[in-house]
C-alpha cells in the first residue's frame, strides 16, 4: 500500500462481524497485538475498537442483521454517504443497508457492486477511520475477488474515481496512481458457492511466522505463505469464526 493515511475514495476501515466477538477479539489480539476497547454505551451494541498500541486499527462487532455472515467488511471513505450510495445504484450496484448515522462516529452504508461483492461506505464524523495503516498489525492492502474483471474495472472508477493500473495478470487500484489494493479474478479453484468479496490484508513483520501462529490459534491456512511475482510475500487465512483475511509483508511494494 502506498497510502499511509486514509483519504477520500480509499480504504479507511475494516470491521469484523462475528457470532462470538470475544473469541474474535482474543484471536486477533494474540495474532496482531490488538487491544480491545468496547464502547460501553447501550446504544453501541457491544461495538469494540481494536487498538494497536494507542492507535485504532479496526473493530469487532456482533452480527446485527439476519443472514449476515461472519466476515470482514472493508469500508471506503466518502465525503457524503447518501450521495455515494446514489452513485452506487446509478452505476449498477445495490444498497444493502441504507445510509444511517453510527452514533457520533460518522455515517455509513453497506453496499454491493454489480457482481454482489459487499463493502462499506464511511462518512467521517468523530471517527475518520483507521489511525494506522501499512504498519505491522494494521491494514496493509485490500483486494477484490471477482468473476467479472471488466465490470469491476468500469464500476469502481466510476463510483470512486480510482486509477486502474494493470500489473501482469493483476489489476491494481489507486488514488491518483498511489496503489492501495487490487483485483483478482476468481478462477476454477474457487468453488461456485464462494461469492465475489473484498479481502483485507494486514501487514506483518514475518508472513511465515504469523501464518504459523494463526494456525496454532485455530485458523485455517487457505493459501500458504508465498512470494507474489513482482510483489510481496503473502498468505491467506480463515480465522476460527470463519472470516477470511490476508497477511502481507510490511514495508514491501506491490
């Protein structure tokens, strides 16, 4: 990731929704050194910020809606959530959760691209987004896994103004050319029941050590540590609650 702080149009937040938030907090605390800080207000519904040292890195929450899967949700910063939601539908996407206020933290919506990949829109209030990026234990990359390369390459730049930089077989997303994520076309190795989705990658100091530690903590290794051609060393994991995420060698250029 070439962006070290959140910017309008770029990834700003990742939230883990879980049937067992306490177990999720424990797992990621052990893996990334995160410390939970739960908002004790009743109206917050158990929402918990995860801090890396003193900086807010991510959050863990209960599942709030019927049918909501245990998963990570990647959110992108927008100036106006209502306007952005309208752009989503205008470009052929859909709104899953209509824009609403999140207490005094900001305003959000949950949306999907035309292929069904779900992500969030975040309009900053008291919380702008993650206070640390691209450092060990923090969000380091976001990746769209889709079966519709051409549709995604048209949709996201139309909605967010992203730049699209092809690099071999891998498309990279950016803001004014500063890359923050990519797109992977889902091939036959992905079962048909796996829907298009956004996958967060967290930077780590050692991919092999972190993957081994995650396995000892009950995670499944979906993709063993490997060096990406012309890119960093990565691995893809599934936590004990069933949420997939990646890890990424901190300080490497994709």
